[in-house]
C-alpha cells in the first residue's frame, strides 16, 4: 500500500483540493496496477505556529511522507521515474499556492503488512488481480 501523509500549514489546502490531489495520487497508482483501495492519503493540518523550517516559523509549507509497502522500486531508474511522475502533479499544485513543500519516500518490508487480517496477494498474481477487480480485500 502506498500511504501518503501530507502535513500542511493551516488554511492552505481546501477540502476540494484535498479530494482532487488524493484522486490524482490514486489514479497514478491504479495506472501501475495497484488496487485503488491500497492508496491512502492523509491530510493533517498543522496548528498555527507549529511548523518550523530552519528554526523559524513557516506558515505556508507542506511536508509529505510517502510509505511504500505493496511494491518496492527495483532500481534507480524506476525511483526517478516515480519521482518525475508525482512531481508532475505536486509541483503545479504547490507552486500555484505559493507554498514550499518537501517529500520523501520510504519502503518497508511487504511481509510486515496485512489488510483486514489478510496477507495481501503477491504483486501481479491472480489474487491481486481479483483485489483490483473487486477493489477490496477478500480471501484468495
């Protein structure tokens, strides 16, 4: 599953923009074969005076943590291709708002992951294809 945590300054991202950004993120992962329900996007608005960059308050900032569990990048080329793909929707979004932003991607072991008590099927397997089709976790 990819999990995106987007921590942002107050009153910088509207509810509609959150939904649109979450849809863009989900659309990308679905385009590479993941079930849509794997994708989680959490928006966390930081209270005023709680975001500091370089030791100084920053009132127009987003810090994005991206955790990958369902798939790991097989090589540096795929890492760069992913970053280029997400920059295509992150950069115009945050630039249009005059915001500063930063993101990082962490990969974790797939064997430490369950959904509704089920071990997700291997990537590309018939079980995963069933999960994609049904868009939910089911016995396989």
